C-alpha cells in the first residue's frame, strides 16, 4: 500500500516529464498569432506548437525586409499539422472578419506591427495605420468573437528618454520621442479601453530590444555581425555610451506564452534582460566572439534614439514566473553561429 506522501513523490516527476498539452473541453487551445512568420512571431508560433497548442498564423508577409526569409519561416511552421496560415493585412477589418469567423479562437497574441524608430519618423502615417488601426481591428475581432484573452506586443520605446532606471511599469510614459513609440503607447491605451468595456483580458508586454536567430536585419546585432564578418564599416551613432537592455528571443517568447494564461483584466508588463549593455561593450563582445576588429564610422546621435533602456522585471517574475536566462554574450554567440550558418 502506498500512502499519500509516497504517491505524491512518485507522481510529481512523472507529471513534470509529460508532454505539455493544453486542453480546454477536451480540445487543444487555439491561438491566433499575428505577425506569425516575422522574427518574434516565428519563435512564438514555434514554441506554442511545441507545447501542443493549435496555432493560426496571420501575416501579410510584407517587404520591410526580405520576404523570402519569412516564407522560409512559414515553410518550417507548416511542417506541423497544428499550424494553419492566413495571409492577411491587419488593416483590412472586413477580411479579418471573413477569414477568422471560420475558427474558434481562444486567445489572440498580437505581434504584427511596423517596427523601428527611424523608419517611423520617415513614414508616421504608415505606423498609425498598421500599429494603431491594426490593433483596434484585432480588438474588434476579439470583442465580436468573444475572445477573452488578448496579448499585445508593446515596446520599451514608450518610456522615451527618461533618466530614471530601471524602467518600471508605473513610470509615466507620456513623452514618446518617435511615432513608433507613440503608436505603441496608443495600442496600450486601446487595450485598456477594450478591457474595460468588453471584459477582455488585455496583457500588454513591453519588449526590450529583442535579438536572436532569424532577427531583423535593421537591428544592431544583425547589422554589426554582418559588417564585422564581411570586413565592412559600421556606423556608430554617438560616443558609444548609450545602453540597451538586449533580450534574447527565447526569453521574450517564454514571457509571451506565459501571458496567454494570465487571468488579469489589464496589465502592462516589462519583458527584458534587466542588464543593459553599452554600445562600446556590445562592440567589444562581438569582437571577442568573432576574433575580428570592427571598422567604425563615428556619427552624431540619431533623432528619436533614446539614451538607455533598462527593464525592471519584478512584475514579470511575479505574474508570469518570467526569468531571462540568456546573457548578452551567450545570446550573441548563438546569434553569430546562426548567422554564419544561414546568412553568411
């Protein structure tokens, strides 16, 4: 005869080792992921599929960067029978209504957006259309289809150029310094409105400078790696003392997936590494990893760039069990290895 305590000792490790399958009423939970074949969307969709979710991936596959790379991501996701794909523009509400009405969706993970500070200064109207109107359209879909969980990808850019660090979710964010930042702040406000009016759990996640395999080619980890491996010159804006809280994509995605099950009406949560790296330190680490010397052209700071980002992740730890596990050097080693194998 096994007494209760002994039974628990035997059962607990078996439960931990069992495949993680999410069941609701004897079926797998269905998640709509927007921006599903982009950088963070691909990694999010991949992890959700590994955990046993059904995933509906939605993406317009635009040409912000090489669409062939997104098509390659899509091909990998399609290898899983639990993945369905819709090629749609989130600005078109009628198309969203028509196509998404065919599915019973349990949660929306809204990652689709026009990204980047500098491009937003060049074309603010596009950022308004995609990042604000597109987000409202997805919130309308949630309202109309009784989808009660909405996870929204916001950005550390909303903090602007504040000097107080680390950045906390309770800090005022009323002074964005780029259209991109303003569009993300607006998205958070619309999430709050829909949470209040329509009983939707809206979880807004402020991402801090995400990097890693399949990363965007307009971001420093990619551009600097490309330049140093090819022996080309990179542009260094400012004196190199600006700091960024670089966060490895796997760490970010772990927080995104955890937010799907957070039963809170409205929350804003930082997801970062909480260990800022200066631009000069970035270059030193990359030179160490590659064994090469960076060729540098020094230029003034760019409009819209902030001096630093630094995430306070105490709330993420408390509500999501979040912990960034990848140091910047370890993450860059993984990225450089991926870059050599896939882009070099």
